[in-house]
C-alpha cells in the first residue's frame, strides 16, 4: 500500500543518471502514481541544456518502460516561465498550473500530495505555503551520490565510457555513442573537447 496518492518530481534530466533513478524510484515506492515533469522543455543546444526534449523523454522511457506502461509513472514537460533560474513564488504558481493541466491530460482526480526532490534545491520555497499545506516533501541527498548531470557530461567529453556507464542506468548505456555525438554537436561542448585535445 503506497503512502501517497500522487507524487510529483521535476527536473531537467540532462541526461538521466543513477541519482535521478534513485529519486524516481523513491517516488514510485511511496506514491501510487507519479507525475515526472521535465523542465526547460524548450531548451536544447546550450551548455546547461544540451539535450533536446525528445532525447530526454526517450531515455526516461527506456529506463522506466514498465512503470510507464502500467500507468504508475506519467511523463509531463514544461517550458520555463521566464528563465530556468527564475524560482520565485510566481514560478511555483506556474508549476502548479502545469501540474493541473497534466492531471487533466491524464484524467487524474487525485491532487498531488507529495513532492520528491534533491536537497540541493529549495523547491518548497517556490510555493506559497497555503498552496502546498497538504503536500508532504521527500528530500533526498544528492551530495551523498556525488553525482550530477554536469559530472556525467564531463565524462562524455573525456570519452570515458567506463566511468560514464557506472553512473548511468543499464538500459541507456547502448546509447552512449549517439548521446556523445549529440553533446559534442553543441558548440559549448565541442569547444571543450577541442581544448582537452590540445592540452
């Protein structure tokens, strides 16, 4: 029996790695259903957001194919309200409206009753307290894993497949070459690769 009816996870997932998987698994273990929202959906080809939405969604689908098929994991996405660093209560209101839009899309009557996120982000501060007074929070330590999408991308720049695969879920490891190619097609990363080769 799950503790919560509907969980909510949001992230950019550039790209999904084992720390993300732990967070999503925690959400699935404690909630009957989980809305997984991919943020900055309009962004791609930049240093912070190199991978496009299509790539990010497909990687998540490959890792959580069973949970998506049985309806326990519901994929959603949102663009940024203004910019990805605008984390005001206006952003929180924007996110809540997006959640309700996706609840309608999936025909979900349950309200979100649990947020799951990493402790490097003050996500509870995005919202007016009255708007989330009935929402529980599960906060995971991302520092415990010493893992981030930035560090995963650095391994790809260095073409260190051995270390990269230790930090990524098994279903996507076969995609390494195409993911690295997409990354190195981003100017910020192709320049870094060139600097590495010349140093």
